[in-house]
C-alpha cells in the first residue's frame, strides 16, 4: 500500500527561485538561506520518496478571478512551469501520477471535502521554488508530484481547521491506495509576510516560532486559530500558513522533528522550513 513517510514545509519565495536560477546562491544575502536546506537535500536524496503530494497556492498563474477553486487537485500526466511575467523558470516539467491523484480525489470527495479536479494546469513559484530548494537543479525531478492548489489569495480562504481535517482525509486516501509508494506531503508558503499596503514588509518572529512549536506539538489547538488572527499577526500573506496544517493533518499525532530552520528576512518574507516524520 501507499504510505505517508514524511511531511515537509517550506516558504516558496519567488526571489529564492531567481537566486537559484541566476547563480546567486553563494552571495552574502542568499548563502544563509541555502545553508538551511543543505541537510534537507541530503535527507531527501537518501529517503527517495516516490510521490510528493504538494500543497501550494497558485498566485493568479493557473487561475484568475474567473474561477476560484478553494482546493484543486492536479490529475494530469504533467504540469509545465508557469510564466509569471518573466517567462517560465527553466526547471524541469513536473510529472504527475494521474491514477493516484484520481484515487485521492475519489476518496477525499467521498469523505465530504469538495475538490476541483484539474486536468490541465501550469504550476508557479508556489510549487517550483520548494522543489528547487529540496532537489537543487536536476535535469529531471526525481519524483512524481501531485499538485494541490489551495486558494489563499482571493477571499474567502479556507480555515485552518478545514485544512487540518482535509490533511486527515488525504492521509486516509493515501493509506488506501494499492501501490507500494513512499509518499511525502508538503505544505508551502508563509511564514509571516505582507506584500502590500502600509504594513508591507511585516515580519513577526514570535508568531512564527510559536506557530512552528504548536504545529509540531499541538496541531489540533493551532487549527482553531481564526483567519483574522493570521492576518493581524502574520500579515495578509501569512495566511499561506494554513497549508502547513494540511501537511500536519496527514501525519500521526506524535511526530519527530528531523529538521527545523528559520531565517529572516528573505525578500519580504520570514522563511521557515520543517521536516517531520511520524514518531518512530
Ligand atoms: C514573496 C513571497 C511570496 O510568498 C509570494 O508568493 C510572492 C512574493 C516575497 O517575499 O517577495
Ligand atoms: Fe506566496
């Protein structure tokens, strides 16, 4: 059977992708950022997942105001990097797993969550930057990916509680897929950041540290934090953090922290990164 072997969270800052693509990783500003992923790259090369169920948000690249799915599951064979205004990033095409994605859609929808099934979709920095941070710059990604787009860009976003319970439904779906697959679940985005308005540049280290602590040790309590508190404490884009709760819902209650990293600022954003495994 398929099984969830680890959860990964990381910010998905587009300037980090540009730093990788333009060979700036050694520069003084960027070197401390990439140092936080040295362990992660070794870890993932050793743990070799077959599939990543990758929760991210689309930033008006694949979807726009015409259609706003709250949760969209990518069921295609492949997904191209999106053109976000500077041409698509020169990263490999993302290979999907249509059969597994369809099983998850079937299971999760029958489990009372409404998903939008998407058979054609380009994927933006929300997905490609975490891939680059974890896998570097290979000619082809060494893993298949099921893109799972969560709307946190246009009101209304889903609550943390809904995301946490959705993670549990995704876990049930993975556990019932009859193929021997090592599956990681990723939550991207965050941490505290606000990109516009009078509070642009907002970073809240204390909120971020507490969020990571609670995500690890008491996610059920963390899932009760209302949307308005994310906006107030973590900035308007801090709401991306609800995707970390999807990841956490798919793991066991007790987890081991394999890696934890935090760095501010990177671009306008507090960069946070966790690797969690079910408690051995
Ligand atoms: C930045 C961060 C994001 O999460 C994003 O989607 C766009 C920009 C930033 O920090 O610049
Ligand atoms: Fe973002």
